[in-house]
């Protein structure tokens, strides 16, 4: 099967690219990813990181308010059933990405629920690219937009791996409201905006939230730090790292052992959950040897202000190429840019 343009990824970058490409009558196909156990463990399920975010306060056009009726009118009822109940708080990450997806669908975007595992560029620049998928064979495409985002980093502890899905998580929004965490103490590892935002989110359900940070000050924004320090249910443990996750096979996580980065005695705290929120790695493994990557494995943009990669006809958008901003706004913007770049590249051919 051949397409003019294929988009790999289903976060705000991918869906925004699809909106623009579909409105340009390019009939795009979006490979939104597969729902597999492996993708769940890696936090690479369809819809990207935005689907694992709580209230989105800084996306233009969505001030706080009750959007219940609008969401009912805008999103396919079958898709709406997958979203958590909406409150009078403004837009959430899952709702926002679902709305962008719906826009793309409304303009005629084709969707394939599968992972692209390889892009064959041997026939370029004259022939189409060949996309190899996990389950649906191969697809040909004249242009490709890579918008695969990034996935969560882990601590690398054997005990952490042992208790994944038994109290260890990298997604507060996905798991924070589960019964094992409600009215129990939990711990968050991290010091950035996302970690502190999720710590505040978890305080709605947990009896107490410990924030474990390896340094003696945060790198998060002053606003987010202030909000966290003023939250009566949050306690910050500075200059500490998790050395072991404690628990049993039947009960799951029951505590964590913390080492000191300043030579103090180890500290053990009782928690029913550990949320590891220490950054992300770009989902670009399948591009190794295909397009040029940076030292940190982000796709390298080869021209300032453009979404071009080292291979003509392959473009990159969102967090798989952005190691600096990593915001929903910038991801969506670069998705728009990639679609326009791809459209003009196709027209020039």
C-alpha cells in the first residue's frame, strides 16, 4: 500500500502534522502505535506523553472551565468512553490529544494501530520509502514524518524492575487513582516540572507524598517549586537517592530505602508506591543507521528553523527531535512545520 505521506507517532506533533497534511489533501496515514505489554512497560502506548498528563494550563485556547458538553459534541462517543470523567478544571492531557486526533480524523486521516520498526531508504531519492511494521507488513510512502516522542527513564534497579505494575510506575496520571495508592503514602523521584506537577496531582489521592531529589535544590520552575513546597501533603527529601525498592510478591511495594548523597545515614520510608519521574529518552531506536541522530539519540534537524533530517523526504517533529523545550505547544508547532515542509518537498518533486 502506498501513501503520499506517512506520520509515525500519535502525540500532539503527529496529530497536528496529520491535520495539516489532511487539509492539504495529501491523504496522510498515521501509525499511532500498538497496544502491547512491551509498549505499556516502556510508556510508549498510543497518544504519547500528553495522554499521561493531568490538567494542561498552558496550551493556548483552553482556559479553566467546564468543557463537558463541548467534549461530548466534539469527540466520537466510543473514544470519549476511554477518557476519565471531566471536571470543571479546563482541559486535561488525554482530552487535548483526543481532540487533536479527532480533528485529523475529521479531515480524512487514515490510522494504522501498529508500530513502525524500520524505514527502508534504499530506494530514495527517486523511489518511495518502505515502512516495515510490527504486525501489518510494509507500506510505501513518498514522504515520512517521524513524531515518536520520548519514553520514561528508569532508575535501573533490580528491585524497581521486580515491582513494576506492583507499585512502581512512571505515570502518575495512569496509576495514581488506583486503590493501592489511595489514602496511602507514595514517593516521587525527580526534580523537574513534570515530577513536581505529578507530586501535586498524587496528593489528591495519597495520604502523603514524598519527593525524593538527589540534589539540595530543584531545577523546576519557581512557580512549580512554590506550589509543591506549599502543599501540606508533600514532604521533600533532599540529597537522597533510591537504593532499593522494598516489598513482597503478594503485597507489592511497601517502602523504599534511600541513600544519602552527602554521607548521611540511609533512610527507610514506608510507601505503597514509587513514581519514577526522572526524564525521558527519545523513541528513535528504530532509526539507528537511517537518519542522523544526536549524541543523546534525538533526531538531528539539519537546518535551523526547519524539520529536515539527514535524509531528504524524512522529517521529524516533537520530542523525538526536541531536547530543549519538550512541551505540548512546541510539539504541536513542530508537527505543523513538518507537514508544511513535507508538503512543499513533495510539490517541488
